[in-house]
C-alpha cells in the first residue's frame, strides 16, 4: 500500500473510530432511563427463534443495536456516507467461508478506496480471566493469523469491548473500566510472543473539534503486531465501551 492510499485509509479509519464513540455516547443517553435487560433480550431471542433453549447471544444483540440504531444514523456526520456498515457479515478465503465478521465498513465510492473494508471485532469484557482470554484468542488472534483480512492487505483493525458484569452471577464482580483496561494490558503482555507484539497497549486519544464527547472519551488504545502469514505489521485499535450502568440483569 503506497503512502497516499495509506494516508487516506488511516483518515477514514479514524473517522470510523470517532463514529463508534459518538454512537456509543448516544446509546448511553438513550439507555440511561431504560437500560438493556439480559432477561428481556433472552426472551426476544427465544421468541424469534421459536425455541425454549437458545444460545444467549447478548454480544450480537448489543452489536446489532449499535450498528443499526446509531452508526448508520450518524455516519454522514463523519464523512462516511460512502461506506456501507455491515453487521455479522461472512469472511471468505478462496470462496470458502472462514468466519463471521462482527462489523465491517465497506467503501463503495469511485475512488482509490474501492473494495476497501475495515473490520472490527466485538467482545464482552469484564474483570474475569476467561473473558480477557476470549478477547485475545477469539478476537485479536483473528487479525494476527489473517483469518480476518484473509484476502486483503489492510493493516488497520479494531476491537470493541462491551465492558459489563453480570451482578446476579458475580455480586462482587464490578470493577471500574480503567482497572479493566489495566488487566487487559497485562493479559496482552502475557500473550506478546503469540501475538507477535511490536507495540504494547497504549492510549490512543482522538480529538474532534465538532463533537466534544469524542475528545473527552478516555478509553481508546492501540497495539501493533506482526501478522503470521505475510509478516506485515498490523495496527489494532481497542475501544472499551462502558456498559456497566446500561446493561442490567
């Protein structure tokens, strides 16, 4: 990727990060009086699937709501009108499906960005080690092993964490988001050899003159890694979205 194209893709990826933060802030406003309810979401899934026992897809529900109700509504404010935002799209290699991408931004403009897509993986996250492990092994590693971007040379990727805790199961499980960020950093450090880490977990503040909530957002980070298949360095950006107060049992 030449310098001019990289500069353009870097700009649009930053706009995507800003859009997600802005959309999340709108979610918080809307859900302040009526939070998401795990129980209600579970009942919706059972009704739609017409099954009494179903997989509890809380992550998918939160992701789909963020994309459909917020990101699509505000994308024009971030110069992303030429991007299609897909939720739960298939990823292929040699015409064989190899995974489901949580969020994909695809450009359909007649510019050098034709066929460029940016991928963001979503994970629920709390202080418990199994969730931190899943964030890495079931999330970040999909970029490092080129399961995502299997047929692309894009080197910008995103991880979105819905930070929450189930207080019914873990009555003492609450931990402030900044402490969870520290735990995530420590866990990523323990995986540094597997992740081929070239830059540790660092703050990546975003500034926006139009929307102050973006400049005020404190939980944006980035790491760098060498991909296994092509030995190219990939930048993974991490957005930690605090759902503690808007996702209840």
